[in-house]
C-alpha cells in the first residue's frame, strides 16, 4: 500500500531554516504530483507548495521566495526547503501524493514545525 514518511521537522528560531523530506513507497512516484500542506492549531489545512511530475511548481503566496519544493524521482522523495522562517509558519506539515493518472490521493502522518525564539 501507499506509504508517505515525513521527516525533518523541529524547533527553529525565527529567520532559521529547515528542510522537510517525504519518502514515498508503494506508488509509481514518477506519475504523482507531490505537495506539502500545513495545518496550524484552529486553522484549516492549506497548500504550501506542489510539484507536478513534469517539475512544474506552485507556491502559496505566503511562502513564495522563502520555500522551495523539489523532488528526486530516483529516491522517491520530495523535499521542502524552508528559509527565513517566521512564527506564523508554525504548523504540522503534511506530505500529499496525488496520482495524475487516476486522481487517487494519499497523506503522510505529518511533522511538526515550530518557529519560536
């Protein structure tokens, strides 16, 4: 079955950086759009960044210029490089795999990112 395992979360000071990783198994990674979402306490889950199988990316306005999404198909892994972190970036970050073939979707278990001094 599909499994998405996130890692890289933690506590960082404002202005710091973190890199999240999400490794997928049980899917043909090359035909999936991969995305990072986040959910802060009391708020709805929102899209942070996505990357299609073609490599085309999209970002939420709030993270443009600070976050970079990338993928390594050989490692079936998607990354989210987060720079210039702000307290408002604090949330649980989730990885999502979306099949461009049949529309099926799967979620990871989430990783906590806390930006605080």
